[in-house]
């Protein structure tokens, strides 16, 4: 397998972050009532990411 360049992983990570932000913003505007649950979900997701 060829070695993936660090730039490739950086771009992939940035794409993931931007996608997650867009998803959060859309959920915030489309479903304001669900935003009460979102901070806990976001915290759990961040904990999973930091455990990697």
C-alpha cells in the first residue's frame, strides 16, 4: 500500500469538520426543539474522537 501523505489526511479531517459544522448549523435552524439534546450528543462524539 502506498503511504498516504499528511496533507491528504489534513484535507480529509478538514472536510469532516466542515461537514459536521454544516450538519450542526442545519439541525440548529431546522429543528430548534432538538437542540436541547445536541450538546450532550456533541460532547459524547467529541469524547469518542479524543479517545482515538
